[in-house]
């Protein structure tokens, strides 16, 4: 069999050594987690920055082909990160075959790396017993996120099929609102008691630490489970065995309540360089922990959302290639109606100034130039301020300094642009119209910067996501107001 | 004194306990690092999601005021993350006073949290001896990043003033290109030898681990310092003392070469849930390690860059409120010239079709509507694809599926929009023009989606940052082509 089997192309052949993970359920998760703190057992060759074009195509076709043995050999030597990536890129109906070829514990590892929307679709194509197995062995927080993606009936069924302990862990999480710290956290948190010594603490970790989400960040609680301090595994390891934990720990500790928004949690962890953040309930009792990998994913998700809205669309919520044309269209059509409505306003403005336009038809030549440039100025302001709000550099209280900077910048840019445009327009048509164009650029760019910077702050003030003040929305508003300015200036300057 | 001293407002009063950090230089850094793995000694109250308006204003004014004692008291009870945030929001010339009030070791902590551009400005206002002290005690990788921000002469001076060991560490990093793994990494990496047992390993860590960037992720090397495996501190702590390290470690390990781009490194760490990534030279010898906190900062920086370019501006490279009007304007003016040039093209297109426009002036009414809507459709495609490329969901090889999705979406949306627009336009003007508008929307939206999705991929193909295919740039291209379509359709349908 070996001699006849086709050889995998050289670049697809890689060494693979993975720990044996045959222990079922809880233990399996624990032993996988043992590897998680550092690096998944992987086979990825050192990154060297080689171009990505050819191998991707080959794997993509390979996985959709009939040669199950070749697929099996590729799977055996690829790392779980890669496998998850390639599965995400396959059409929905093609994922089941390669996935079912995976050994059970690798399958779970790959499964947990998939976006929840892809997880959901994959589950639909598997036999019940496999589905229940995967569901049982997932980390409670990943399971909670997957449940969010399922139809309620399926979710109830699967939750009912869990072992009591797993069901309890997940129900706790599902009891918290979506996108909250409570939903994001893992309830499997390793903690220490304030009265312990280092040696006791290490003992306790050896006994109970295998199933904890992390043991690098160790919250310390009193006998009522209230958070009183924290230390790192590093501190324990580097300390003398008889030192009291209370001496080593920090007593003033970052933490978050269960109902805190997940993005706030993630940004705090980014700013404060935290590996993990303890989560407490309303009585300051420790209930879970959020680890940095989940925080990074939240930030990436939030940023994808912001980028989508900046561009005037709703976020897809799933990997791009796993989204159908209809789903893509649906994420955009709502906003396009908004823009069409904004366009209708421009039609009305132009209709209102129809006589002016008829009197001087050359004015029409410069309409796209003027509103386009003003629109872009507004877009620059809007994206700058929206991002600054998102990363916490600008707060609501900063309205004044923002308006000063943006208004000043708009004025400055409008002056330069107007000055540059005057000459060519005067040559092309005549100085009067050139003056109208230049003056309009000056006024419209200043207005656009003010609108573009004030609206995201106004949105935040009213609790709307500032990114909703998207480039296209700001542009639409600026178009309409820019047109009005243009024709009013034209009337004034040209005496129309 | 206490009785007369003004009481800090209740919400500014918080308990603060911090470890004593009086040891100089290297040891100071080591002891600070001991706390870093988990949480900085902080006093931030638990996040509860309270609105941010009032306290920010008070602190902002407080720090710029004359009441040094009040400032001192606020500083004593604020955490270093907060202090760094508030300092970043102050005008440049106001930062020195509060900063100089900080105790030496806290000052260093706060300093390291500042954006390098702010660090640079702060240094300019300090006395030489303080500057040299801070520079000496910084982590080598932070020092390297700060050096990038300095004028070359100042950098040389400061580097010359370092102790030999620190100079060596930093020179190593500066030997690598900006934005590479080599520049991002810390050379102070705790590693183990393949032949060790768990007990030896823990011993070694106790002796040498204090100055390492992290001891949670432990690369394992052979006697030629080549990377042969890795394990986590967790594995060591949970294992039996006589177990060989070789048994515990993963032999197939993620790593990156020193010249790998920092964003690639950061994204790999995000995808593979890595706490740290070992960095190797061209002979696979371990030279440093990148930790997850630095990876998160790289991702945030890269995303701020992408967002800025999407909006048609250059990234500011510093906190928004720390940027002057002139600096903001400078980040935008280049792009505005590009857009002005694009606007000039629209003028030429309109001039070319001047006779058509003159023959049917009502066509002018719908110009902003048509090109605005098409422009927004293009913007949606561009932002979606640019983001998908950035997070690795779409690769160069995916041109075909992308074009199919985007072209299909554009066609679908164009159909809907054209159908919706027809009626109102027909009522407002006449069916002939309505047909022109509807048909143009259909064609232009399809074209816009294709342009908007293909250009980011084309940019990536030629090595340009796809985000440069910004919303305003795509919009400008779509405007010009949309106008051409509009008038050609008008001529065809209306027989002009």
C-alpha cells in the first residue's frame, strides 16, 4: 500500500509528533489544556515569510477531492491551527469528510478553533453520538459561545444531553448576557486561599490544577470566596516554600464584574498587560477568569465589526469564504437603503437649485469634485475619531479639543485645496466659477471635518456604536450639505 | 498639614498598596517583572461600566493645576495604567510636573506604558540624569522601540551612556529591521536544556528566571542553543521532579525567524493561542521571545493603521490628543491631493459629456445619487475584502471566489436599488430618465463591487498594503467610472 500511495508534495510533508490524548471527557480536556499554555503540538515550519499562493490552492483542492488516503496523510502532518483554517475555507458541504477523518482528540482541538458559526454547521452534518461527544468535551466557555449560534431547540437538546457537571458549568455562563464578562469567562478558575503557604499552594495546584483554564494567574480568595489578591505562578515558583501567600500577593487587583462588557474587559487586559482577569459577582466573590487568548479574540471580533460598519455594512459574523452571496448581500442592503435615502436628499437639493443650475450649467461640471473632496475630508475625520474612541484615547468629555483639532484641520485643508483648485478651474472655465469652487471647498471641508468628528461622539453619547457613523453615512450627510453650500455660494458670487 | 489639606473627592480616593521597589537597575526591573505576569499592583476599582464623563475632566484639570500636593495624592492612589493614560491626554508641556512627582520605580512603570512618541517628548523635558536612569532600567525591547522615535544623535548619546550589558541587549535588537520579530522580541529568554530533569529545570529557573521576560513559556534547546522543543511552566509544576524535560516537551513547536514581519508573528500568536513565541536566527538558534502582550499591541497598532488608511488618511502614530492640528493635517493632506486629482478626472468626464448634459439638464439632478450609491457599494466591498485579507481569511489565491461573491452581491444590490429608484424618479421627472438611473445603478454597483474587491487583492499581489485601497480611493475610481456609465446609458436610452 505504501509503495503505491502517491507521495505528498515535498512542501506538504512535515514531521508531526503529538501527545497521546485518549483519555475521555474531562481528563482529555485537562491534558489538552496542559499543552495549551505554551504551544499546541504543531508541525508548522518556522515562519519565513514565503508567499502563500501555491500551497493554499493545492490543499484546498486536495481536501475536496476523493483521495481519502492523501487527505488523511495531510491531516496527520498538519497542525490543528492550519486544519481549522483550511476547513473554514471549504464550502459548507465539503467539510464533513476531512473532519470525520480526524482522530477523536485532534478533532476536538480543531473543532474548538473554528468560528462558532462554522462549528454549528459542522455539527449539523455529524452523527448524533459524535455531536454529543464533542459538545461534552468542549471547554465550557467555548460551548457557551457555540450555543449562541444554534437554534434554540437544538441547543436545549444538546444541553440536556450533557453530564451534570458540564451542564452546570455551561448554564452558569449562559445565565449571563451575551457579550458580557460572565459569558466570556471560564468558570474553571484555579485559586488560592489567603492563609496558605507557597508549598501548600503548589500542592493544591498539583492536585486540582489540571482542569483549570490557566494556572499562571492565580486569584487569592478569603474563606467566603471573595477576591482579596492575586499572584502569578512565577511568584510561587521563585519563592521559598514556607513563605505565606499573603506576603507575595498583590492586594489591589484588577477584576471585573460579571456584567461588564466583554470589549471593556479585553481592552483593560490589553492596557494593563494582563494574562488573565478574575471575574467577580456582585458580592465580589470569584466566579471565573478571562484569559488573554479570549481577550485577543474579542478585540479582533470587535475590530472586524467596527471596520465593517466604517465601510457602511453590517459585520458578516463568520469567515468571509464561509459566507454565501445572499448572506453578504444581506449584510449590506440595509445600509444601501440608508444611502439611497441620503441620495434622494441630494436630488431634492439639486431640484431646489434647478434654476441656478440652468442659469450656469458649467456648475454641474464640478459637483462630483466638490462633494467628493468634502466627503473624503469628512471620512478622514470620522475614521480618526471613531478609532480614537474605540481604543480609549478620546472620551465624551473631549468634545472641545476634538472639535478644535478637526475644525482647524478641516479649515487648513480646505484652504490648501481651494487654493490649488482655483487656478486650473479658472483656466478651464472662468475665474468666477473658480472662486465658487474654491470657496465651497474651504467651507465644505471645514464643515465636513466638524460633522465627521462630532457625530461619532454624539453617537457614543446616546449609546449607539460610534462606528455606525460610517464613512458612507458621513459622506452622505456631507454631500447634501456640501451641495447646499455650493449653490448658495454660486448664487452669492455669481449673482444668480 | 493633613487637616488643612483639601480632601480628594470621594471617587478619587482609593486604597493603594504597592510592593517596595527600591532596588536599582536590573534588579528593579526583575522585581517589577515579578508582578507583571499577573497584574500590576493597582488600585482600579472593579469595572462596573459606569459612565466616564465627570472623573476624567476633574483629573485632567487637576494634573494641570498648581496644587502639587493634590496631584501627589492622586498619583499615590491611581494605578500606573491610569496615570499613563492621563499623562497621554495632557498637552506636551504639562506632563513633566506630574511625572516628576512620581517615586522613581513607579515613574519607570508609568514610562514604559506610554506610547514611544510620548516617551520621547517626556524625556526631552527631564534632566539628563533622570533620563539616563530611565533609559538604563527599561526593558531592552521597549528601549529599542523608544530609540526608533528619537533623533539619531540623541539615540546615539543615550545608547553610549548605557551599561555594557544593557547596550549589548539593545544593540542586538536594533540590528534587526524595524517591524520585524527581531526588533519586537525580548532577548532575555528563559530556556531549558534538553537533557534536564524537572527538578533541575525548576532550580535553574529559580536562579536565573528573575530577569527573564517570561517564565511561563519555556523553549528547550540543545547544547548548540538550537530550538528543539518547548513546554509551559504549568507542565513543569504539575510533573514529577525526576521526569526528563524531553519527555514533557512538545518537539514540534511554533517559532519565527528574526526577520519575520511583526504582524505575522502577532497573528500567529492570536490564531494559535500562544502566550509566547520563540524567535530563532537563520541557524535555528534561540535568540529571543515575543510575549503575548507585545503581540496584542502590535495588532492594535496595525489595526489603527488599517483603519486610518481605510478612511483615506495616514496613521497618526501617536495618541490623538497628543497630536497637534498641524500633525493631524499632515497625515491627511497627501491623500487629499490624490482625491483632488481623482476629482479632476470627474470634471474631465463631465466636460466630455457636456453636450449630453446640456441636452438633458435633468440628468444633473441624479449625478450625486448615482455616483454616491455606487461609491458606497464599492466601499462596502473594499472594506470587507481588506479586512478579510488582514485577518487571513482571504488569500491571493482566492481571487476567483471573491470576484464571484462580490460581483454577485453587487449585481443583486444594483438590481434591488435600480428597481426601488425607478418609480420615484419616473414620478419626479419621466420614465426615460428613470430607466437611465435604474440601469446605471445596476451596472455601476456591479462594477463598484468588482473594483472594490479586486483592488485590495491586486495591492497585496504587488506588495502594497491592501488598506491603501481606501474607501475614498475606491470611491474616487468608482465615481469616475460611474459617471461614464451614466452618460453612456443616457445617450443610448434617450438617443442623445
